[in-house]
C-alpha cells in the first residue's frame, strides 16, 4: 500500500475518534438535540459544497423520501442524540469503546429480525465482545456496577440503532449514490433535530459565538460529517474495502488519546482489556464477510460521526 493511504487512514481515525472529544466539549453548553442539529447542518453544508464542486447530481425530486426519513432517524438522528446524552454520564473514551461494538450489534440485529445466519466463528466473536462489555461495566461486590448504567445503556442503544440502520440500508436504499444518501440524511437530520431542539432546548447565542465551540463544531460537523466521508471513500477506491475498515480498530485508540491528553480522562485497565476483547470480537465476527457487505456496514455505521 502507498504511504499516503496510511497517512489518510490515521487522519480519518483522528477525525472520527475526535468526535467523542468534540461532543464532550459541546455538551457543556448545548443540549443533545442541539448538538445533533449543529453537526447535521454543518455536515449538510459541507456535503452540498462537495457535490457542487464534483458535479454530483442531487436529483431531489427522485429521492425516495419516506425510506430516507426512516433511515435518517434510525441511523443518524436518534443515535447521535443518544451518544450526546450518554457523554453527559460517561467519559468520551468509554463512549468510543462502546461504539466499537456496532458491528457485533449489526450481526445480532440481523439474526433476531432479518433471518440472518452466522457461523461458529462469528458466534465466538459475539461472545468475546459481550465479555468485553461485562468487563467495561466494572462489576464488583461493593458497587455492583461502577459505570453509570443509564449512560452505558444509552450508548449501547445508539449502537443497536446503527445495527438496524446497517440492515435496513441494504434493503431500502438501493440505487442511490452515497453522496445522495448523505445529503438527504443530513437534510432530514437537520430538520428533525432542529425542530426538537427548538421545542425542548434553549440555544445561547453567547455559547454559539464562542471561538472554542465554533472550532469544535467545525471539527465535528465539517470534518467529522463531511471531509471524513471523502477520506473514507478515497481509502476504498485507492486501497480496498478491507483496508478502509481498519479505521474501526483505530478509532477507539485515537479517542482514548484525545480524552487522556485533552480531557484528563482516566485510562483504566478494565477499559483497555474491554477494548481488546471488543475489537477481537469484531475482527473474528466480521472477517468472513464480503467486501461489499463490509463496505456498506462500515459506511452506515461510521461515515457521519
């Protein structure tokens, strides 16, 4: 592989891993739905500019808006809000490790609701991932569970949403380019999350005008929801789908680095052991899948983070 591809891979992992840090900063001044709206809107503006520059067709009137709306809510709006809320109760590095279980939940959702079949190695991978989750809960005889359970459950619920989104995307969104899907998803996400934010949350102009928040929003919306999309497909086209999905294993590591260096978050042994088990489980359970399936799942799970 050319050296440039490894540089892009590391850059992409830093952007997506940094998303958990960005959310942790923003949640101090904004509500979860406001964060979803701001990152959706900035991502929407970014993808529109990219599509105009590359002359990609929008074809707005031909879009299947109902399935796109379902996908946007399940695969973007709801999980983004859950992630933002969970980070009011969990560290950013814990959230990133839990997020890495998404491929496992995609398989489990496929088994339970879409009649998918898996082999013994995939069952082994799921089992390892679940053991990793138990370790992350820090179960002990004194406090029973040391991690905030509500935050933990909300983060898992977000990954389950991504699992449903991955399964539904293969069935509902055929014939559309990833540019069109991303544009429509962010458009619907902006409208829906913006409406909820206006009804239930207050937005401070002072906080919105803060240079710290502006820079963080650029990182989360423009880079995390726009530029990263292009970088991912650059890796797929110039390298391979398998190479591009290696970012799955780097994101928790870079998120832990962001959290440790910029937020002074503790990196405990149970976090590292849980991370290793989760990633081993993901590797074992997904290595048998075809390039196309891996590509679709990875894009649906990670492209807009």
